[in-house]
């Protein structure tokens, strides 16, 4: 039995070592050896340069806005979805956009928000066009929120779906209003789904770079765009690796802060 376990564990272990651990070690080593010898000069430059600090704040700010707007849209949607008939059909419609390539969706929104796009054509009917929507912060946040919504709805939907209806009925029988039932029963019990959704949205949003280029038009500067710039334009792989290491550390910190806190069960001795 142990031999079989080791046999099936070997490919997984090799995959993790070759494509996760070694790349991370390589990035960390490159961040320290850009000057020809081991040095923390890049890290010191990052934390003392106002441009890098501003990029870090921008990354957190945009990730926070995207996560907040996604949560405000997704939670009511997931809650209503649990009350509807044919839930699997509606779930399929929500998941369906995730099957489309991200690049295709970005170019679709370029056509929608462009000067001659669908939005401006509609506004032109009322004599309001053309409006510069593309290459703005609004366009970037809107498109990023739209793309990330399914990844917030699904965990919240699953968390609400798993709530025992008897608890909600008990709250109603005890005289709790709908708001009190939501505040005291539904919301606390659905928090694991919210935490999973926040992780699924906030962490990837920290490193967005494709949407910042195509939709933000280089006006939205984040750590993701800085990494791309250093690796593909300036060819300063050492500084790009340094930013990558810092971004990984920030992502791990966010995961630890937003992760589900396991509560120790206390044994009650009678």
C-alpha cells in the first residue's frame, strides 16, 4: 500500500519541485545576484524609491476596489441564486464567460468602450457622444470586476447553500426580522465563502498587467505592469525578480490574513 502511495505521489512531487519550488528559488536567487554578487541592493532600492512604493499602493488600492465591487455584486447575486429554480442553469450562465480567453474579452471591451464602440454609439442617439471611456481607471476597474465576478459568486453560493434551513427557520420562529436573520445567521455562516472569494479576487488583482495595458492604456501602473516592464522592455531581470519576490510575499501575507481561522474546540468536562 505504501509503495502504491509513493508511486502516485512521485509525479505530483516532481511537478511541484520543477514548476513551483525551483522557479521560486530561481526568482529569489536572481533578485539577489543582479549585480554579480549576492546583495540586497534591489530590495533597498525598492523600499527607498517613491515610485515603487506608489506602485505598491496603487496595486493594493485597485485590488481593494475590484474586490469590493465584486463582493457587492456577487453576494446578493449568490443569495438570490440560492432561492431560484433551475439553479444549475443559472450557474452555467455565470460560469460560461470564464470559458472565453481573457485576451478575447479584453479586446471585446476595447470595441465596446472605444470611440466608435457600442457605448458611444448608444450615447450618440441622445447627442452625448463620443465619451472617452477607454484607457481610464473606470474602464480598468469595470472590466476587471466583470472578469472576476464568477470567482466570487461560486464560493459564496456554495457557502450559503450549505447553511441548514432549520437555522433560518429557528431565527424566524424566535422573532428575528429578515435583517437580524441575515446579520446573525446567514452572514456569519457564509463568511468562509466570502473569505475564499476575497482570496480568489484580491490576490490575482495585485498582479494584473494585461488589463492595465489593454484597458488602462498604461495609465494604471501596478506591480504587475512593473514586472512586465523590467522583464520585457528594460531587460533588468534582477529588479523584475525583486518586485516578483515582494509581490509573492504580499500575496502570502494576504492569504494568511484572509484565510479561514480554525478555532480550537474546547472540551467541556462535566
